[in-house]
C-alpha cells in the first residue's frame, strides 16, 4: 500500500469505575462501567470521523464465597 495514505495518529482514552456491596459475609454484588474514547489526530485525513469511536461496557455480577 501507499505509506503516505496509511499514516495514523490515533489516541484512545479509557475511563472506568466499579462498586462492590457486601450483602453478607458470603455474598457480594459488583458493578463496573467502562467507556473508551478513540480519536483521530491526523489533520489531513478525508472522513476522519470514521477512525473515531466511543465504546461503552457495563457489567453486573454476584460473588459467592464459600
């Protein structure tokens, strides 16, 4: 391919947070949320918005301890 048209200058940021709550000594409820932001920082790219995305992920769980 053409090396000059394959230039990339991408940035990706991830922010996440989580919580845990103990119902009893043996049962814990958990929740986590994460969001990824990917951004293109190349100035001369046609349709640069196709190189950018936002991705979200949520998770709920139960932990049983024996």
